[in-house]
């Protein structure tokens, strides 16, 4: 039995965390049966989600989860990739998960206008894990402070609003240029890099937060077309 411990969906995204969405996209692509379970991240072994439990084994971290199931597959998604393709995919995965993520996170938590729309989703999560309703607002405020402190420590949060969005825009342009008119990120075959690219683009484009980052993504037509293709692909026979 496979259980995916996650934060939970909102708007038109599989999960409010792109890392949880990434794992869920992978499972859907591979037609792997799983049971989603909204969990308290504080009770996770690493105090972060996603986490999966396969029988008696617990695996933390989205990349470790994907790598585990790829290693068990007779036909891994990345089979046949050249060393150069593997290197390019690895570099883009790092760019997206270790830089674009923090830009997108700041947009949600730090941009006051976006926070007004994101706050109810966070409060809803606290309700789903059993926190009394009178504490939802208090904990949302506390969480915002903690996340923004972490983003500042990472470095992105030390920049101005304009500079943060400029950084994110440049990354989105790079993704768009490399994607070009290909069906999937690396070509005509879906690869594991696609679960990252789609999950993080969806976290920017498919949410009810009209930030400059979202507008930058929507201004690049091939990104919207790519997300639409990926959505059809992961929902085939689901």
C-alpha cells in the first residue's frame, strides 16, 4: 500500500506545495496507485512534505521519492537519455527547485496583495489537519513570518519586490526558450524533469494570485500550451 502525505489541493493545482504536486504528477504519469493523505508537516520525519509510506518504508523529499520509483521501473521515464540531456535536465531542475521556487514562495507569502488570496488556503490547511478554528488566523500569521524569514536567509528575500520578480521573469524566459516548440521539456518523450517543470509552472499560473510572476508566465504562450498538454497527459485514464 502506497500513501502520499501532502498539504492538499487548492484552486486548480494538485497541491499548494509544488513539491507535493511534483510527486503526484509522477505517480499519475506512471499510473501508480496511491492514497493521498493530508498530513501535518510537523509530524513528518523531516518536518516537510511530501513524504510517502510504502508498506513499512518511509521516504522523504520529492526527488528521493521519484528516484526510488524510477529505480523500480522496468521502463524508467529517463531511459535512453544522453549524458548531455541528463546534465541539462539536472541543471534546470536545480534552477527551478532552488531558485524559482523561492521567487514563487515570496510572491505568495511576501507580496501583500497575493497573501490576501493565499492566506485562506493556508488557514484551510490548518483546519484539515485538525487545528481549532480560532487558531487558524494566528498560525497563518506565524507561518508567514517563519517562511519569509527562511526566504530572507536563503537570499531571495533580501532583494526588492521589483528585483525578485525580475529574477523570476528571467528564469521563466529561460524555461520558455529551452522548451521552444517541443512537446515535452526534453523533446517528444515525457521525462522526470517534466514533473518538476509542470508542477512549478502550475503553482505559478493556476492559482488565484495575480502577481507579476504569473503575468510573466502567461505572457509566454508556449508555457501555457505546455501546461495544457501535461495536464491532459497526467489525466489520461485517471
